[in-house]
C-alpha cells in the first residue's frame, strides 16, 4: 500500500478555547476589536438542549476544549483529536 505525506506542511498559530478566553482569542485574530466585539462572521451560541457553549467561526463551530487555528486563509475550529493528529508543536519562529 502506498504512503503519502502532506505536500503543504505550513506552520499555523493556534489557541485552545477554554470557554473563558474568548476575548483573548478575538484580540489575537483582530487587535482592533472593541470589548464584546467578535470578528466578522463569528458569534457565541449556547445550546439549550445540553447547555453547551459554541464559538461559531464562519462555518465552523468550536466547543470548549477545541482549538482555534489561524492559517493563511483565516481561522477554523479543530477538535482536540484532529488537532493532535494534524499538528505538532514547533519552536516559535524568530523575528527577522
């Protein structure tokens, strides 16, 4: 059986959403936001059926514990399981 490697192994930034660091994440995405503002296309939602909070990032929904990944095409939500399978920690790039 053949093996494959991802062709585009780019470095991304990511923060794990803990339900209480929404402001930290939104400022990380856009430092110009005012208090209680979210980036365009983002919103917070509470699921009444099971009292879950979701951070909705465009078409993605992050549950508490999920990672918010900032890549070249914007942000997306990633479950801890998929994040661990797709990403590995790398040293912070030095400023040039």
